[in-house]
C-alpha cells in the first residue's frame, strides 16, 4: 500500500526536512517487506491566499484516485501507536492501494474537507507547527512499520 503525505506549504532545507527524509527512508526500508510504501510527499501552495477552502481544492487534485483519506486535525481521533499501526495494516490487508494523509495550512483543513475524509486523526489537543506535524507523522509511519515488523524500536 502506497503512502502519500499531501501537505500545504513548502518545507525548506533544514533540520525538519532532514528528520522527515530520515524517517520516511526508514519507513520505506522497513515497510517494503510488509507491503507498505513507498511514502511520497506532495506539497501544494495556495499562492492566491484563499484559505482552507482554496487549499482543499488543491489538495483534492493532489490525492490519488480512490485513496483512503486521513486528515490531521486537532479535533480528530487520538490513537496509540499500536492502534495506528494496526489500522494501517488493516487497510493494507483489505487490499487498499493508497493511503493519503493530509496536513492543512496555518488554519487547518476546511470543515467540508474534513467531513469528506475517511478519518480525522490528532496528535493531541495542542496545535503543532506545520513542519513539526510533518516530522511527527513521518516518525509515526516509521514506528508503525517497526511495530508491524516486530522491531524493538517501539517500546511499551
């Protein structure tokens, strides 16, 4: 199952990009034997400044056709890492070809776009900077693959 990170904004070179690249490389390496990956990042920009609704239109065009859609949203469901891994494995086992994660811009995703999603997930009630949300998602993807592979990376 291919993994897509569809995100608003462009991340410049720096420590956050280095972390994302590292975790996604680890995910691809670990996930390959599990039928997960590769992970691809698609960055979109709303150059006209239309807000969440305009970003949603751009994000919709970036999504692979038929992909399961999970948006990151502070109002979403909080999950444990093992639950996250299990749910990804369940989608893979049901033959889903693509899972797309969406991270909105500074104002999040539009309510209508969130309602279209198959699931909204949250990294907690606090709001995280866009670049850190990307890092955290990349790490959780690697952690999920590690859990599914039985690796000692995830410790309870």
